[in-house]
C-alpha cells in the first residue's frame, strides 16, 4: 500500500477514535452518519442524503459527512449544491484530497473547466496516487482542448489501473482529437485501439459515468468508522 494511502487510513482511524462510541441513539450524529453510509452503499441516494443531513444538523462541521454529502448531491445532479458543500469541507480541512476531488467533479459538470483543473491539481498535490483526481484532471483537460496533457493524465491512471474504463475513454478521446488534428502521436496509437472502442465516443468528451469522484472514497472512510462503532456497542 502506498505511503499516502497508509497515512490517509491512519488519519481516518484516529479521527474515528475521537467520536463518541454510542452509535445507537437517534440523536447521535454518528448513528445518522452510519445509516447514510449503509443507504448509499445500497444505492438509496435520496434516503442516504436525508440521513447525512440529520448527521450534519447535529454536527455541522463533520468533514467526512460533508464529503459524502457532496458526492451524493453530484449523484443526484445537484452540482451547485455539491460545489458549495465541497467548499465548506475544504474551508474546514483544506488538506483533504477527497473534498478537492468532489469540487473538481462538480466544476466539470458546471462547465467551469479551468477551475476544475485547478481543483484536480490540488487533489493530486495532496494525494498523488489518487486515480479519481487524475481522471478529473484528464477530463478537464479534454474539455479545454489540451489533448496531449489529457493523454498524459490518462496514462497516469492506467499505470496503476490498466482497465479503468474512465481513463481508457479519456485516453481514446485524446488520441482521436490528436489524430484529427494531424498529430502523429494520435494517429499512430489510435489505429491500434479503434477495434476495441466505440468510435462514437469521440463525438463528446467522456466524463466519468460512475458515482461522482469522492463518493466511493467517502463511503469507504465511513465504513471504517462504522466498523469501529458497531463493534463498540
């Protein structure tokens, strides 16, 4: 496991140890946080958001809940809300990469690509091995027409996760655009890949189709806390 990931895991576990151990009372923000985690993992996003909101009503600056709320809002298509919540989380804890990832994702969906690129680069600075941060960076670069850089960002993801569909989609798009512009770099590599990728994907800039960046990370973090609290009943 990479050092940055070990440090993130240690930070999450240590932060969990500071929370009250009672997770069974309806008035406890951890109870609602864990409930929201379970519902999100089941795909019940509206219900999960309601539970997370109850947690935040009790503890407004609970950063992990804010991070998850931002991801849920993106799932539900409320990108302005996601951006606002992400910025709140960043104001409380500026060094949390997941909040910057959520911010970048929201900005991409709002068409603010330069700002999305800046947020992605900050996430990468904080967590250089975070695949979602690199995917967001590649997507933003594609929208900005910076295809060679999009290609490089996609390659960074594929070094770690060679089958990542989002990175492969961004890579193919970058190659297609470079080929269309007469760039040898695009023409040479694209000819070897067109058999495996639907050519229609070159009509639009591919964006991640899975749960918005940061949501899964947030749920994993919450899962760690949930395990701790449920064992302490």
